[in-house]
């Protein structure tokens, strides 16, 4: 059970965070730190602003990152929705990558490009994509990254007429792999036989130590096809709602832009901003006495990387120094 749930991974990370932040943690105790850390793991917020190696370390981390990305940026694709006046409808791969980096600063561009190729069928990478198309393609590419690398190797062997019964499963955990080059006499437009392709995938899923889509759903998805291409297979995976439900990170496509809890928070935020904008005009001397003042105490997060907190402390001290000098 411990290995299946990657308990050791989280224990090691918790201890590492504890040692890095021991001075701050000593103020409220180790027990509270571990409680808050594992609560964040359960809620899926533990991956926020963490390094990519941690974000992709476990299936739960990957699902949490997908869910967080959807919740944070779903209004990007809310065409004609309540907040559509502040949203863009179509973005490029580079722009989606910038959104990903807001949550994970070192997120690799290669994974974003691979997800975009699923949508664009390997066409020009500067084309615009809808949020829903990119999100479901990104889900497949990110969550099943190692599986798709092995699928690419199987597909290329079938194109070349080789027997792919023995396929080397990728061992790298970086999610960034080199792909084999197709022989010059093989045309990827012809595709491969769907039944033979599925037999190889079924064997791969049985022995793979990485996350794979349910083989029964893959079989059902391919049952009506005679031949298929690699990108056609990836697009079918991305569009299959059964596979999406089995993964469990995102809602169905019809409910993609529904999130009542987040909508309520947005309404509160909009109301606060509107209240500030309609408050009485300030004098030319800059008097802001009429503006509401909110005290927002800073709460240290025990699992946040230490360098983030040091940066905030430095900025806070610099701000105090400027205030003191201006008063003098």
C-alpha cells in the first residue's frame, strides 16, 4: 500500500521541507507542520509553485496539477461567460506554456509542445487552440507521458515492419524523452493496423510500471477502426470521456467551465474590487482615508520552498525601510 500510494515520496519531501524551514516551523511545532503538509497533499494544493521534478513525481501529483491548472485558468475558455470580458478564447502553445509556468516555474516547454501537436496534428505550432482542446490533450500527454513514449516506439516499429513484442519501457522520470526517427521508406500517413496495434498496447499495459489508460477502454476506442496513425490515436485518447473519467482529474467536457466553489470566490473578489472602484474620490494630496482597509496577516506555509519565503521577507524589509526614510 505504501509503495502504491508513494508514501515514501511524501515523507521524504515533508522531512526535506521541515529541515529547510525549521526556523519558521519551530514557532508552531512539528506536529502542526506534518498535519498541514499532508492536508495539502490530500487537497492537491501541495504542488503549487513546486519544481517540475516534484510535480511529476507521482500520479497523484500529476492529477493535482491538472486539476489546479483547470481551476485556475478555466475562464480562459469560457466563451461568452460571466467573466468573458477579461478572458481570451484562443491561445498559442507558447501562451499556454506561460500559464503552466505560473504554477510550475520550470515546467518544460517540450511537454507543452507535445500536447499542442496532439491538437494540431503536428501542424504549425503557432496556431491558436481553444482551452478545452489543449487541456484534454495536455492531460493525456502529461499524465501518461512515459506510456506515450513507449507507444511511439511501438508505432514506429509497426510502420517499419518490425516485431515490437519486446519494447523497452522508458526509465527516465523527467518526462522528456527522445523519439526514434522514422525510416525514409515509411509513410506515417498510412498508419498501422488497429488490431495489431492494440495487441501491442495490451502487452505494454500489462508489464508497464507507469500509469496507463485502462486497456478495456482503449480496446473499445479502437474497435471501430481498421487503421490509425499515431496522432490519430493520441487525439482519440484526448477526446475519450471514459478515459477522462478513469483518470479522475478533470470533469466531463460539458462541465468543464462549471465550478461553483471557484465561481463564488470570484464573485467575492469582483465585489471587493468593485467596492474599491466606486468608493469616494480621493483628494489631490492622495488622501485615502475613505478606502476600506483590510488587515491580511501573513501565514507561513510550511511546505512552500524556502527561497520564496526569503524573497518575500526581503521585499517586506525593503518596503519598511522606504517607509521609515520617507517619514524622517
